């Protein structure tokens, strides 16, 4: 049995896609319908469906951000009303998509493509997903000076943290945690904004919510489900690497 999740903040469109999939792919079981990106991310992590049909424009997290955080086996089909430029990026990276409003012929072609993908190893598709996300995610890095220090407030005290001392940054609800070997600070700068200002040779994004400092990387580990985790010097817990970023570690 192939399992799927649908994520769309418009309930009638989610139900319509569910009905159309039932007609085109009767063996497919829809295990959840998520109303927003946060719910989609939680359900994908909990249920590990084979496929996630992700609307791109959702509150909480966009479909692109949800895809950035997938750690397990789930394949992605984007449901989008994006313009021609974005569709070219999907095609170039061999990631499938459904364009709103949905058309039966296009859905049939998508189902055939997904079935073929499910019969193939995930490694190549994960790389293509990473390439697609790199093209589609907004970039703000142009001509920005590299950060050397992070200013983090705590009550009336402002800490000046050298970026070379940061083990990793990790998004936590409304804040981003700045973790050093000695302390933990909170800032309001997003992971996306930090990634644009930090040296990409020193800091790698390994998850939609995590940036690690390669100077403090101790090693990597794969679990029984082939999910990748990184170990950081001076930090006891491992950090998950989402499928969109696994390719970064192939040369290691």
C-alpha cells in the first residue's frame, strides 16, 4: 500500500485532489490532510508517508520550507500556481508538480511519474529536490557583508557572540537559538536571513531550521532508516539533516 499526505490551506482544493487521486490511483491511501505548513511538517515526520502533495503557498511554513525539513523517505509533489520561471525550475530539476487548477490529464501523468520514481532509489531524487529548492527559495545574499558577531539580548544585557564560536543556529518557534560551547542565546533573526549573511564555506544549512558551523562538526551517522544526523563538538545531541541537504556530505 502506498501512503500519501495532502497539504493545502484551502479545504475544498485538498478534498478535490483527494477525490481525483482516488479515481486515478485507487490503491493510494491518503493518511492525512494538513491545513497548513506546520501541520504538514508534523504529520510527515510522524506518519512517514511515501508521497506528500504540498501546496507551495501555505501559512506557517510554505511547501518549499516543509520540503526543506523532510528527513525520511517521503517523496514530494508540489501543487502550485507559480509562474513560468518556477515551473522551469521544477522541470530542470525533474521534480514533479501539479498546476492549479488541477487537470485530469496532468494528474494522470503525475501519478505515472510518481509510481516510476517510487520504484527507483531515493538518492538521485534527493539531489534533484535540493537543486529545485535552491532555485526556488528566495535568496537575499547578494552583496551582503559577512557577519562576524551576533548581538543577542538577555534582559538589560547584550551579548556579543563571535560567529566562529557558534556551534549551530536552530530555529525555535519565534526565536533562533544561538548555541555555543558555553551558552545559549536567543535572537529574532531567521535562519534564512542568517544563511544569507554567514560565510557559506563555514556555515551549512542542514535543515530548514538549522545552520551548523563546519569548524565544530565531529561527524555524521545514519540510522536504520538511512536518515542522516550530524554530531557537533561540545554538544551532546545529534542534529538531523533533511533530505534536501544530504548531498552536502557525500564528499565526507
